[in-house]
């Protein structure tokens, strides 16, 4: 049996210094996707940001290879005054990936049906087009584990299918994805309802008000 | 890292990037001085080094809040924090980009504006040297202030309040180099202190800025 790409045990996630999730245990194998469910405010974003290393966990451990995760959130990280190709080139270079060739930006643009918009400024794109460009960024990072927070927001039905195909392709090459979504993507994936990890209310971590920071 | 620098420079010269804003501000401040204090050559010459330094410092301040705030708003800062380059390097590169886009044009324009304020000729090279040696400190300190206020709505004013007191030593030694140069005195001692300040700020503050960003991203 191969090693999991991402593995957590007894993880406590904090938001503003207050624990929202306790004892989170999840395991992501190569080629597998895990769908996160839970009502608004359940802590899906908090969990993903903690896994991405954007905020320190309150307790527990996260086991993942260094530089193996990438995160896509509500904001796409696009510069309005750069073209689609320039935006992707930037993210490819930052991650030390080839800009041209098989895994280059043109492949990523084609995968999300953006080839025609290659030289258009991000400022002149629609919300759905920007979202697709933000998702194309995942391909140029070359990272195996995708942490996706509501990736299908503002996508039309056809684009959602395109995205599902993208995730399937990523899984087929040994990648993994952790997706917080309310939409049925039609993926062969396990579903994890994070409501069962909800932390006991009103407890401050170690009695130290980190929210003050 | 070069990709980040090139992107920031490219964004600066595109529409809305703010390139030239600081330069125009510097020009206007210097043009306003004779209206306020009178146009006598002797009086202007006496205050020219201080006024030019103060003008350059305020012009630098003008664009500080853009260093991290734009990247924070569009989510780029989150993604950069996940990227393989360390956040310390991101902070250093951002300060460098700010210096190239904002401070370097000020340094180059300073001799021209010095003429307008009757700065004595021997003071001209020392003005440029003092600005060259001192503005890296302004960018480095400013990027630290920008990192501290990055998550705040309308943090610009707070940023000025945090950064201006930190600019005091740089201003004192920078203006002193320019003044001594203009009066034909030996400017080496304040210049060494100014250079030391800049080197210290450039070496240490990216680490402080990265720590501040990490806290603000939580």
C-alpha cells in the first residue's frame, strides 16, 4: 500500500484563536479525492487554510511532503492588469515549472477552454472566466495535492463538467484533491462531513487570547 | 524570485500601477516651497537639503500601502505564502520593487529639483549620494509597516503613523549629508551612519515583515 499524500491526526483548527474543529483525522491517498461537506461556518475554509499552512494548528499534526500542497480559495490571485498568459506564466515561474511544453501554460489554458482568451487582460474577463483561469493555475503549480475551497463558484454547468474532468485527470496521474463544495461533481470520491469534528463551544486555546494578535 | 520582481515592475508601469505618482508628488511639493517661504535665493539655498529630503521621504510614503495590500485583496499573498519561495524573500523583493519604482526616480530627479531651490553646486552630488544611500532604508522600513497593516481596511493612515517615526533617523542623517555637502563640510560621518542604517534595515526588516504577514494571514 502506498503512502498517503496528506495525513492528519488529532488536528485542532483555530479561527481567531477559537477552536472550530477538534480531532480532525483525514487521510488522502494518491489518486483519491475527498469531498468536504458541512453547513456554512462549519470550518471548511479554516481546515483548508490550516492544511495549506496559512495558519498554525492549535494541536495535532499534519503529515505531508514539503511543497506538495497548493491552495485555491475564493480569491483567484489574478492581477487584473496582466493577461491570462502573463498571470499563469508568473505562477508557473514562482513554482519553478516550465512555462512552455507539455506541462506549460498553453496546456493549462486549453484544459480550461481559455485558449482564445490567452491575451486578454484579467480585468476584462467575466467572473466565470476568471475562476477558470484561477483553476488553470493549479495545473501550472505542479503540486500533487490540491486544496480547493468552493472551486465551482460562478462556473456554468459546462465549466463544472470541465473542472470535474480536470480533477479526474489530476487524480489519474497520482495526484489528490481535497474539495470543499456543495455541488455534486460526479467524482468517485469519499465524502467527509466535518460537522462531526466540531469543537466544544466557548473554549479558548490554552486560555491565551490569540485573537488579540 | 525574478518572476516576482518582473511582475511587480510590469504591474507598476501598467495603467493604475502608480508609477510616477511619487515623482509628481515630489515635484509639486518642491514647487510649492518657494510660494510658502518666499523666493529669495539665499533662504531657499539654506533650506534646500532639508526640504528635498523631506519631500523625497513623503513621496516614498505615498505608495507604501500598495506594497502588500493589493496582493492581499486579490488572494495572491495567500498563494505566495504557499509557494516554494520563502515569505522573507517575497518581502525583500517587494521592498526592492518599491525602491526601483518609487525611490530611484526620486533620486534621479533630485538634482533638477535642487536647481529649483538654488541648492549650491557642490551640494548636488552629495544630495544624490545621500538619497541613494538612504532611500533603501525608507523602502525596507516602509515594507515592514505595510506588512503590519496589510489586513486592515483603510490601513493607510495607520501605516503613516507607524512608519513616519521610524523614518526619523534616516531623515536626520540623510539631510545632514546633503547639508554638509552643500556647505562644503565633510559629509563622510553622517553618510557612513546613513549607509549603516540602510544596510541594517535591508538585512533585518524582511524577516520582521514576513513574520507580520504570517500573523495577518491567519
